[in-house]
């Protein structure tokens, strides 16, 4: 379990970053989001974009749980994003 401790901290950091980004985005776009109610098709499109972003954020977050330590996770991310 000691090897997972760093990964658990990383997951907490990623989750905190995601929540912070969501809060900042929501606060800055509140008027725009309310105006979208007048155009349901556009609102539906933006909702789909939000779902896709959330889905991929969660998938990337699962890498921390699937791998035993931070160096292995870093190599996996490098491979996922074509750095390696």
C-alpha cells in the first residue's frame, strides 16, 4: 500500500484541479449558460461537449488507480499523449 500513497495524492490533486476548473468555468459563463436556454439545439450540443470532456477526464484519472506507482503512471501518460 505504501507504493500507492503517491498515486492517491496525485488523484486527489487531479480531482481538486478538475473541481476548481469546473467552478471557475461555471462562474464565468453563468450568463451565457442561461442564454442558451433560448436555443435548445445549441444547449444540447454544449451539453454533449461537457459530457465528453468529463468522460475523458475520468478515464485519464483512472490511470492513477490502474498503475502501481507514479513513474509508471508518468510513462503511461507520456505514451497516451504521444510524448514517448
